[in-house]
């Protein structure tokens, strides 16, 4: 299964004997600390003697299992070397940043939350800084560049550029995007500037450049350890390791987002159920669900009965949030044109829909042609389901023509009912099944479903 905070991190260091004499047995230690300096995991490993100029790679038995997001520090060190003269190079730190990959949008940079430094700018402008950013997963979908500006007195603009790492020996190479930020939009504070067109990082890293277009615009620095070692200065178009990269990072990074997934579908009905009798004009109301990951609006919704004409209406209401549903009401009702049992279907037609399987909802209903439905409430047929006979009550005091039809529309029983409030109809010649019964007078008619079950 996938982990929201990523795979285990192998604690690995490389040790070199930089002296002129062989070193006897000594110890190596690897430790991961959290942002508060508390030990998360540690391990020790014995190292055999090491000749001058020779190095060895040590992979510790313990690993760091990231279960919370945040910034961590991996410290590798050696100790226990007899008569060692230089101790300053016995320890190295590595910054580890853990991301919760279920959260979007996501800012990816090496700086902490605080604005710890005084900011930096180059005298005269027209120079800048850079950062090598490694995304926490692949493919990473880039939608913007993030930056923190400490001050911009004039104000002046700047340019943000993103490069692939396909240059010589993995340096900056192909220009992926360039964003021009004008002075009015370049004030102090945190900013996310959209890229010209979102793009994917499928492997490796990217380089981000902040290039001043004048004096007195300062980018924020993070001077609280640990540090990435991935900071650069850019002068006269030439990139070089930032002179203070061991004690500072820049507030410069990427904004990652989910790849837009447009997925709408009809999921259930309001007012329609299997076997429902539909006698006259009926409002069609399906529930629409957003199965995607971005809000959606402005897409067609349709309905049709038994493959007949399609009624289409645009959903133009408030954008439906991901995972949410709305009740959609068609302004054109469904009016039966024949007596039949058929399937009512409703479906969405979002132009960018990525999954057509969940677009449609259908239900089987019984449609009857109803004329002058005011008669329906006063006429009652019982029992229904029936066995051998039914009693019809509420008939008007006039001759009433009765017709019973099977599901194919064929007339299977016909009778003229004498004027009376109540009439009994013999059904013994009819087989079990579902029928429609129609009662017609000179001025009105009444149609409903009749079930015979013995």
C-alpha cells in the first residue's frame, strides 16, 4: 500500500581517511533528529581499519520511517579514532523534509516557516539567487513558484525562471518556464506566482532562479539549521554555489498541485423509485456528484426515457466541491406518451470527464398516458395486487368505458361500466402479471397500474 509520508529513509554515510596514516578500528553513528532536536532514530556501526585516501560507504541497520510531515535532520559522524588531530570534519548534517502527499496545494522548498534572515539583494540589481528543488514524489505537477520577499522599497520587478536539471553533470539546463513579476506585484510577503502553463517533473530535480530587475528588492533567507546545501548565487548569468550555503537557505520553491481530474456523475434520484407509476407530467430531479478533485460547474445534464428523445440542460449553479453532491432539477418535465414500463436514465456530459462509468443513473418506471388528472384522486381500485376481481369506487355517475392493457399495449379486457359509484370487475380470465387499467368518460380519463398475483 502507498504511504502518505513516503518510504523508509536509509541512513547512509560515506567515510574517507583524509590523513596520511592508516586508521585503526573506529565507530560510525547515524541519527535522525526532529525540528526540536529530539532523537527519532539512531544506530552505531563499527568500521574496520581504513588506509590513507580510501573511503567506505556505511548503510546503518536502522532506517528512518517518516510518519509525520516536517523538517528533520540526519546527522552522520565518526568517533573513537585514536590520536586524531582534526575533529572538525567528523560530522555532517543532511536536511530531510517530509511531506504529507494527501495535502494540496503543496509548497516545496528548503526554508522553514520563519523569516529568520535579514534578506539579501545584490547592489545594482540585475543579479539573483537560485535553489535546486527535489520534489517529494514523481510525477510532480507544478502550478506555481513560491517566494518570500523581505522588502521592496522602490518597488522593482523580478523574473522567476525554472530550469530542468539536464545541464552538464546535472546542473541547470533547459528553461522550463519564465515568469515576469512587475513592481506592483512584487511587494514584501509570501507569494505564489502561477507558471505560464503547468508542467510535470518526472524525475530528478529542477533549478529555480530569482533575478532582480533593479535595486533594493530583498529575498528572504532562512538561517535556522539544518540547511540543504542546494543554494546558488547568479551573477552576470553565471551560476555558482552560494557563498553562505552552509548557513542559509532561500525562501524559494515550487507549488505542487493535484493533476486536475474532472469527473461528474448522476448518482441517485429524488422522487423516482423502481416500479413507480408515472401518470402525468413529472419533474425529473437527479443528484449530481463531483467525483473529481477540482470544483466543477457549467456542464450538460441529460435525461431520456426508454431510449427516446434526450432532454439536455446545463448545470450553471455554484461550483460543486470535490466529493460533494447537488440536487439538479430539469425545467422540462417528463410527460408519458404511451403506456409502457421502461427505463428512465439521467447522465452528465462534462467535456473533460475522465471516467464515463459513473456518469449515468437509471430506474425502471411504469408510464401511463394520463388525461385530465383531476379524476385520479377520487377513483380507487382495490385490491391491488388483485386475484380474481377488483372493486372500483369513486366512479362518476355516467357511463364509463374500461380497458385493461398488457405491457405490450394490447387490449386484453374491455367493458362498459354502468353509472354507479362502485363497480366490480371479474379478472379470472387474465393471467398473473402487470397491466394498465384505463377508465374513460366523455370528459376525462384515469389510468393506473394493475397487478394480478395469485
